[in-house]
C-alpha cells in the first residue's frame, strides 16, 4: 500500500469523523482522561475525539500530509494534540517507555506484514505503561467482501500479542465507512499491557 498516494484524495477509511467503536469506549468509561496515543492516526479524527473527551493525546502517522491535515483539524476543534510524523515500528525514537495509559489503533495492525507484527507488538508494549490499555480495531476474516484488505483471524491476533499483553477480549465489531456499505466487519481487541 502506498500510504502517501492514498492521502492525495480521500482514502476510503477517512470518513471525516471518529469511529463509533472508539466513541463507545469513551462513553462506557473504558477510555478515560489520561495519556493516549493514536497509532496510524491518519487525518486525526479519533485522536481529536479523545482530546475533546479530556485525554492528553498524541497521534502518529507515517504520512506527512495526513499529519498536516490532522494538525489543522485539531486547531479547528480548539484542541491540542501532539501529532507527529513517524514510523510506528520505530517509536523508540519519538516516545518514552511507558509514556501512555491508552493506545488506540483503528486499522493500523491490519497494515503490518507477518515480519513486522512482532516488532509492532513490541513497540506498542514499550510505549504503554504496565497495566496500560490497548484497543485495536482490525478487519475481520468474517467480512466476505475483500476490498483488497488483509483479513485477520482471532488466532493471528492472539499469536501477535499474547506474549506481551493480557488479552481481555477479541470481539466482533465494525468499522464505519464513508462509501459503499455502512459498515465492515471487524474485530475489536482489548488488551492490558504486561
Ligand atoms: N486510523 C486512521 C487511519 C487508518 S489507515 C483512521 O481510522 O482513519 C492506516 C494508517 O496507518 C494510514 O494513515 C497510514 O498512513 C498509517 N501507517 C501505515 N503504516 C504505518 C507505519 N509503519 N507507521 C505509522 N503509520 C503508518
């Protein structure tokens, strides 16, 4: 996937507002005011939603243009979010160990190759406090329309994260979409950092 190219227009995942799954986690009190990081934040809607709900938020994305747009959007919403350009696989260059209470991931784990997955898990583990919470939303193998996306099984998620996290649940969920069907089948994982 050429991420830079995707952001020349409006990529299909950029729905212009936050994902309802993460809004619900805030409403239910699963995500509370604290230090939060949105990995693969894109144009920043989920990060901004957390900031509006009184989290102290950082967002990281590899695409400079997406981060530029996210920064402008935060100003429009009168919130302060530390949006940075960077590679999630090299977050040791950007964030301290155990810096965050929460990490949210809306469609980034999906993008990792088999080789990248262990590094990815290690990087998320490193930035979270022990006992910190990781909420990850990814495309599910239960979605029959492929949309060119990699479809992930519960076993693969467990294999990637179980050595570094205590997986509380992996449950059926959905991504809201901007075009086509109103939602796509997804898995939501809640894991507590070891
Ligand atoms: N979370 C956003 C975007 C999801 S798409 C949303 O819900 O709208 C996945 C995002 O991850 C893209 O914005 C892409 O640029 C970013 N990304 C892909 N690989 C990355 C990497 N190695 N490090 C940081 N960001 C990455």
